[in-house]
C-alpha cells in the first residue's frame, strides 16, 4: 500500500474531484436516464460509466492507448464510433419529445417512470465511456503523472481508477438522487419534453463536436 498512497495522492484526489463535478456527457447521461427510468436507472448508469474507467486504466497501463494515439486511423475510428453513439443517444431523447406530444395528457403526466431492463442503462453508460476517445487521451496523459518509475504500473493505474470510480459515483449518484426526487416536476408534460429536448440536443452537439475533433499530435 505504500506505493499506492504517496505524496501525489492528495493532488490526484483534488484534480479528479474537480474533473468529476465538471458538467459533461457523463452527468448529462445520468440526468437523462434518471428522468427516464428513475433513481435505479440513474445509479446503474453512473456505475456503468465508472466501470469504464477500469478499462481505460488497463489499456493505458498496457500501452494500448499509446497505440491508439500513434495510429491516426485507429483514433479516428474510435472517435467516429463514440461520436455516432452519442448522436444516437441524443436522437433517442429528441424522438421521445416527438412521441410524448402524441400522447394524451393524462398518460404523459402519469408520474410513472419508463421501466426498462437493467441492462439498458448499464449498456448506455458503459459504452458512452469506453467509446469516448477523450477519456483514452485523458488517462494516457493524466495517470502517468501520479505513477513513479518504481510503482507497479498496472496495479497503480487500477488503484487510481478505483479512487476516480468512488469520487465520480458519489457525485453522479448524488445528481441522480436530486433528479429522482423531482418526480412531480418531471411528471409535467412541458418540463419532461423540455428536459428531453435539451439533453437530446446537447448529446447530439457533443457527438458532432467529438466527430470533428482532431487527433492529438
């Protein structure tokens, strides 16, 4: 444990906390899925998103991230897949706005969340994180700053990802609790359509921005 908790640990916790609370795709997806399926879906989405951190930590430690960064076509392929997935999620939310307009007011405002299988929020959360090349770049550039030459690289990477996992989940599940507690507000047809429209539009915008992003040199 001496090699896992060192003088660099506190700066890492501060940096990763600031990163976790910065609004982005992860927080937006948790909000969207909580509004759709309740606290359960929001919490599962958060857990799945953060499970992706261990994937990034592993590939970073094994050097796979370096291969992606050095290969323009591999980075571009991952970037386009991730961008397409975000755009698809956004279009789903926008379609929900159109669908809800055709429903009777009593059905839209029933106050009941859409119950889905547990794998839907898990799949959406995990894929949105694993397919995001920006997370690949971030972990490849960020984690080595907190790993000494004498540290066991894979173990230290997974340990730091575990810390990130805990901090990010505390924040994101906290957001899910706040959104879930606003059930009566979410039940209002106008607010529900507004939320789906905003989240859908932002997810599409994130996807387009990601698709147009240039590979790091």
